[in-house]
């Protein structure tokens, strides 16, 4: 198969393989850390979680750094990306250790959120840097396949890390601090793995600068404006970013609904609900993997915009069919379908952005991409908090999500016709 041959070629590329190793270790640590936070916030027996509480937690963890995300992109285009991976993961390891100590000490929630917020802040630099560095280690002809393998493998690594965290969490009581320490160890391994790459390998091409505080603020504002202007001049990239942001909103709303269903609707105790949530994460990960295999062929068959139309249209039909019964079995199938659709759309979006945006601006654009992801997810959590009853069963939410998917499919089909007619 052509996809298998391309995959073998990619894995024979030393620099690509080393960058992939950094991603796998970093995102597996992310999975561990996220499950530890979710179990502490949502599934702790002493906490009575509500959709509003989940939305508030997401807002605290994501919104502040979503606001300054574009500024991080300007810095990312000035710093050596290898050094971002090295020092960023070392810092996250240290901050994760601090989070574990706070959990063990049963400190007030606000102090816990400050520590968790610091870890997610550094994550903005690392994830944007991984996407921006990818074109430096593969040629453009294989960029679609690289985007299929690398981010999807990272997502699978996060899923595997989350699964490991679920096992540790379910094996003993009050183990959230130990799970966070496991994440810290993986962050440290990712930092060490980055040392296998040359310091200048991943770019950017311009020499690193060390401006003063005032000049940083001024140059950041100018760089942000330049990045936005550059994106406006790339309509294909702007359009897929809009579509992907709406899909992320849908994914966030359904995630909150699933959390509430697992916590209150299907089981009487927290352990069984957490176990089912872990199974749903694993099934969704299988969907991510399937998307990595199918998407390169699908893009060749339907085109990039065409594949986005297929993904959104399929979600518009299958999401209500599987979600409205509010039963564990159909919901697990829905987890696979949405994992497949979301990852297939993300691979396509990453490829369009990477091929449409100049290398000097990729860090800024991918930071904007990351900001849109976070704001959409938090907005979805807020919308879900307004719609969801305490047990998570909401016909209204399922229907609204289906309509959004349908709107994406129709709009992308129109954009595709417009671009073809030119």
C-alpha cells in the first residue's frame, strides 16, 4: 500500500523519528496529567461536580493563556524550537511535581488551579512548536503523511498515558498525586529526548534574539499584527481554521456531556464511572488511529476541502443517531466516530496551514490555532453548562451539535466550489 510505504520512509528519517519521540513522550505526559486533573476535579468522592463546575475549571485552566497565546507565537518564532522542547518540558516536570505536592497536601482549590494553569501555559509553546517544526524534518511531498502520523501518534500517546493514569488511579485510593508524579517523569524524559536533535535543526532560520522587556512588548504587538495580516492573505488557512474551531466546540460540548453521564447517569459510584470514561477515551483513541490511516487516501480522493465536507456531514448524521439514546453502548460507538472525524479534520487543517503559511510565521499561526482550540473548548463547556441537566442527558445539546456539524459541511462545500471555480 502507498501509505505503508510512505510510513516506512518517514520512520527511516532520523530527524523525523527523533522529533516524533519528543512528541510521544510529551503528549503521553499530557494524557497522564489531564486524567489526574479530571479525576481530582470530577470524580473525587468528596466533590459534587456540576456542568458549571467543569466549565469553571476549564475556564480557569485555559482562558488566561488563550488570551496571551498569540504573543507566545511571536516568541516561538524567535526562539530555537529545540530549546523550547528542552526547557519547556523541564519546566513542566518541575511544575507537575509542585501540583502533586499540592494535591497531597489538600490545599484550597484555587491554589491547585494556579499550579495546573502553569503547566498548561508551557504546553502552548511545546505543542505549537511541534507543529511548526514538522516541515523542517520532512519534505513537502510527504507532509500530509507526516501530519497523519505525527499528531495522531501524539494523540494516541496521550490516550495511552491517560489509560495508564486510569489504571493507577483505579488500583488504589487517593492516588492522584502519584499519577501527577508519573506525568512529571514523562515530561523529564521528553526533555532529555530533545537533546538528540541539533540545536539549530528545527529553526526558525533567523538568529535568536534577546530583547529587553519593553522591546519584547512592542515587537510582540507588531509581530501579532503581522501574523494576523499574513493569515488574512491566506484564505484557505483561515477557512479551515474556522471549520476546525467549530468542530472543537462540538467536541468540547460532547466531552462535558460524557463526563456528566459517566459521573451520575450510568453508575452509582465514582470508580465505575471513571472506568467507563477510560474505556471511552481508549475507543476514541482507536478512532484517531483509524483517521491517520484513512485520511491520506481520503485527501487524495476528495481533496482537502472535500474531506472536511465528508467528515462534518458524517458527524451531522451519526452524532444524533448514536447520542440520543443516552446509553453506554451507542455512546462508545459515538466516541470512536467523533475521534475519527475530529482527527481526520485536524490532519487536514494542519496540512493546509503548514503549506499555506510561510515558515517565518508558522509559530504565530499555530499559536493562534491553539488559542482558537482553547477558547472553543471553554465556550463549549459554558454552553453545555447552560443546557445540561445534572445527569447529563440533554436532547437539546445533541441537536445543536448536529446542526453545527451540518452548517460546517454546507459552508465547506460552498468554499470548495468557489476555490474550484477560480
